[in-house]
C-alpha cells in the first residue's frame, strides 16, 4: 500500500469524513444522472408523439457529437462499404 493510501487508513475520523464526502458526492451525481435520463426519455416520448423517428434522432445526436471531420470520414467509408456489397 502506498504512503498516501496508508495515511488515509490510519488518520482516523478525518479520512472517514473525506471518504464519506466522496461517496455522497458520487451518489448525488448518480441521482442526477437518473433524473437526466428520465428527462431524455420524456423528450424522446415527445418526439415520438410528434411523429419523429427516435432511432434517427439518436443517430443525429451521435453525429452532432462527433468531430465534423470524423463524421465525414465515416460517411465516406460507409459509402465505400455499401458499394462493395452492391448497395
């Protein structure tokens, strides 16, 4: 065990309080992630009820998150592969 880890184990209550703080912060973030996931689900339900294809919307979201050059390269490669299999 390294010295820093050993100090955390041996320093008693102070390390325990810090550990509790780390765990509680993590747990709060997990709760926030669940809430955000619920919000995203609601947005997709709204899009679906408006007649949009949620699978395509998710694909657009992934594309928008990519670097534009990366998307262009993937799109070109997709066309090459499609051509190679006769599509």
